[in-house]
């Protein structure tokens, strides 16, 4: 019997022989290497080799005896039994044939890479591992930078023993696997020297929302163990799948991680060393854009291959490494993703946190939920016995040994880690919310305090003081009837885009550029184009913000394009209508450097805003940066579903001047399918609708400003606030006139103002007048849908 098989002699059909991890490596070497995907070669010690080892040492009966009467809830007892089993295995001897085969295969592998004794990675691969519904990830151990025959044999024995760690035993108990029916194969793989470069994890979906149309790449300096063990916050990148496959470069979002530590190999001591990352390396991305795009291409090919093999959509969880000696990228593992792949995607949970309290700590949000309970602050694993079901676990970091109590938690908060850390992965599997990378949580969160954990407010999640009221509604999306009127959403926060895109909507009717300005860019565009004239103090602030960029304007274009691109990617190919910046002068002044370039106006609401800024010499160069960002999204990212909209356009002549500047900036209406809309928020837009229709592709009613200017009142004034009502007959009449005039000119009309979200009867009025689309706040889409359907039925009956 052969106990060792080269990876290339196995495939995904050989899981019973070599386990999930090794079977996948063989599959990729056999089927995907020809497509350019690099996988380090190696060999598997088969499950038969493991069973031969047990038989050689008569271990099966003692192991079975030690597992009898195992109490799942007694962690201390389980740990003691696990240690005794591992000691039995570690004391065992190899069958002569098995030892000889391992040594011979190692010599062949070393010869292939041209050295007497190659450095290898030794990875455990269980026969019940990496299944679509049971990952077993992290249950067994891996060993890196193993060198020489003697060390290799000792490490294989340690890998065998890792089948009986406390966490592995507990996981099999939870999943209902017979401990002795699960065998262990060991993979021995050429070591990629990522300790001299970078490594990371790839998911072929968004890990928080399950959004399928992106590849999510994580990266750190050094060996990848720091990611999966949650010791660091990695760099993160999102690449849009469809546009990537069409030949574009759709790296729509990248976030610099802290990368606090770097795991490297100390050759003199022959051991791995985890040391703090140098400040200059923390301040730059650990992998370049070209490498990210290449990894994303490989990931999509791997996903497509496994989906075809299984006959079902199979999102993948992939580990990669870059060799610092050769500069080459490698895929070192690939397994099915086991959380969102089990979700049918036909239901949508809507959480509504009714109140906000004092924020105790913030961190990266994992999951889409709200949970309440009392905290249990544990800074040492020895304190796990104090944990009670339904508590919120607060700790520095977790590893698989924590899983027995994590399964009892209402939520999890860790001081360290990123979105692919152990705590994040387990929280998703359990379906509970978590905050990871919540710095200072051990000090900021009192033990035993009632709290509310919310991860439904964007990229950042929050732990609030007190148990706050919230509601949750589960909607069956498949059962929803779709109206003729196009239902769309208003959205400005790119961090909510992937989640919001799962709503049954036709796209984004209003993407607010101002939000991206304020939260993603944070600096006035003229402070970048006129940097040399800035005061020294402001220069220092701009330098800190734009660190790592080749030019100051490039920072603005890149950040703005990422924010816009994320919105467009989330809804592709559904249209996303981006409104150009519509800050008032006092709001622009709040951006970094803004007070140097903005005039002080008595009434900014009626002053220098919207279209009037875009062609003006005092802002035109800022608008040109906005145009450059839009071009990057449409042309570089390939997201041609992005449309644009001009706000506060007072006259047709002003509209023509804006379109001329757009052409100067490389955006010509109609070219490449580009549509340009105009906001209908001024009485002049209503009365001059025919002339505006000759310039623009459609209108979007801004009900807030239209109400303000129709009724002649300041919507920010508390004294006249009771008079502000979008349902005033004059406002409704203006909307009806616009719809009629626009349709007569062959133009579309939508509404993106707040009124339909607040007043269902106003939505019904617009539908009765034949409006083409209604854009709503995300939380009002599902409750407004039946109102629209009823209004359409009533309109149809009137026509009959």
C-alpha cells in the first residue's frame, strides 16, 4: 500500500484519501495550473498512512476509551482527555514503510526546487474538512519553515496529534462526526517565502453581507498566520468580478490596515519571530494593485472551476502568499466558504435600533445584527469558566480554543484582529454580531454591564451602554411583487452599499457625493490643487492625509473614485445616479483647508452652490477633479452603469455651461452611454422644463428644496418649520406639471427627495401622476412598496 501521494496524483474526488485541503491542492495543480495559477507543489501523507500509524502503536482502543462519556459542556475535562490522546500519538513510532515513503518524497521535492533539504510547510488535512457545510478551518495545526528529514517526521507526528486538540474534538462533537471515522492526511508543501514579502486571504464574496459580485482580498506583511489568528488588522481590497473579467481594472475599494505585527523566519535561530511592523511599512499597502488584480482573477477562476465541479454556486475561501525571493504569487489553499454559501439569499432581515446610547467602544463590524446582554470581560483563557450563555464576550483576541464559550455568546468584542480573524470567522458561522479591532475594549467596557452590540450602521460597529430597544423584520424577497414604477434608493455611504444592494430595487436614484467628500476624502479639493499657497499648518495636515500618494490631486481622485466605485459596483448593472457635489459654502468650509477658499454668505442655501460652482473660475479646478473620479469609475473600473446629475441648476444657460465643462473634463453626454440628469428643485426647473429637457436625459425632483422655494421659507428655520410640507397643493401641482412636461418631451422623471420616504400618501400621489421612479431611504423601501402597488392598481382602474 502507498502511504504517500504527490499532489498532482490526487483531485477533489480524493477527500477520503488525502483530506479536503490536500485534495484541493491536487485539484488546482491538475486543472488550473495551465491557466497560470501558481500552486506550490508537494505531497500528501494519506489517511491510510495515519491509520497505519495508529495501528502500529495500537492506539485506536485507548483513544476510544478516553473519549467515552465525553461531556461537551465540561471544557476542563475535554482538555485533559485531549492532552492524553495527543501524548499517546506523540510517543508513537512510524511504521518503517511509512517513514521511508515520507523521506523519499521529501528528497524528490527538494530536488525539484534545487536544494538538498527544502523548507516546507506541513499542513493538516482532515478527511471531513473543507466541505461546503463544515469547514473545520483552524481545528488542526499547520507548521511552517520545516527543514530536514528528521524535523519533517517529527512535525508529521505533531500534525497527527493535532486531530485531537480540544477545539477539534469539540467541533466534531458539535457537527456530529465520529472521532475515529475522521482521519488525518498531512500535506507537505514547498514553502513560499512570504515572510520576506506578504500574504493573505481571499474570499470570492463580501464576508459581511454575502454580496457575491466582488472578490475580497486581505493582505499583511510576512507570513499569513497573523491574519487567521487575529493578531493584526490587514489591508483590504474589493475587486468587482464581472468588470474584471471584461478586462477592466475595477479595484473599487482599498483600505489600509494597521498590520501591527510581521511574522518572519529567523534563520540563525531556526524559528519564527513575530515582531512589530516598521512604521513606514504600516503606512503603506503590503501588496500592489497589479498583484491584487491578479489574485482576484485567479480567485474568480478558482470559484468558477469549483462551481462547475459541484454543479452549484461555490464561493471560495483562499489563502495566498507572495515569495520574497522570486516576487511570484502563489495560491496555498482553497476551500469552499461555509457561511454565506449556505444562505439562499431570498430573505432580508431589517434591523432597526430604536435608540442610541453612550458608545463604550467602536470596532470593525462583523455580521448584520443587533444583540443585547451583559458583558463578560475575560483577558485570559483561564477565565473562560466564568462565562454564561447570552453574555457578550469582551477579550483581546480569540483562537479556536475559545470556541466552546463563543458558541454561547450573544456577541463578541475583541481588541485585535480584522474581518478574517478567528473571532470574525466564528461569529459569522454562529450568526452573531462582533466587533473586531476594538482598541481599548478591555479598559473601556465594564464587566457585567448591560450593553447593546450593533453592527448594522456601516463599516464601524458600536457597543452601546445599556440594553437599547430594537426591532428585526424578516422579509421574503422572492414573494415580493414588483411595481411598474421603478423603486430605487438614496445612498451616500459606500460602506452600506453591498448590504443595501440586496434590496429589491432598480438601482440608486441619488448617490450623494457630499458624503464621500466628507467621510472618505475629508479635504477641500482646492487645498490640493493650490497646495503651494497653503499656510504651513494646513500643509502639514494635508501631508499627513495624503501620505503615500504621488500627488495631492491624485489622493482626491483616488479616494472619491473608490467611494463612487463601491456604490456603482454594488448595484451593477443597475443604474447609479451620482449627484455632483452639492455642499453649500459653509459646508465646504468645514473640509480641511476649506475656510481658505469659501466666501462667507448670509444665506448659503440660496448662494454659491450646485451648478453655479462648476464653471466658476474659483471652483472649476475642483469640479475637474470630480469629473476625473467619475471617468476613473466608468473607464478604468468599467462601471458604465454610473450616471451623473447636476444639482441646483437655475437656468438652461447654466446647464449648457456645465455640460461644456464636463466635455472639457472628458465626460460627454451620450458618449459611452453616459446619461446626465438635472435636479428639479427650483421653480425655474418646473416652468422651464421643456428647455431643460433639451439639455438633459431626465429630471429628479428634489422635494426639500422645491418645497422651500415654492413656499418661500427657510427649511432650517424653526420658526417657520410648521409651514414646511411637501404635500402642499402648490408643491404637488409643481410636481404634476413637471411630470407632464417631461413626458411630453420624451424625458424620464424620478424623485429623490425625502418626501416619499416620510409620507406614503405623497408617494401614492406621484404614482397616480405617472412618475417613472421613486428613490427612497433604504429603511422605507419595503414599507413603501405596497403603497406604490396599490396606487398603480388604482391608476389602472381609473383608466379603464
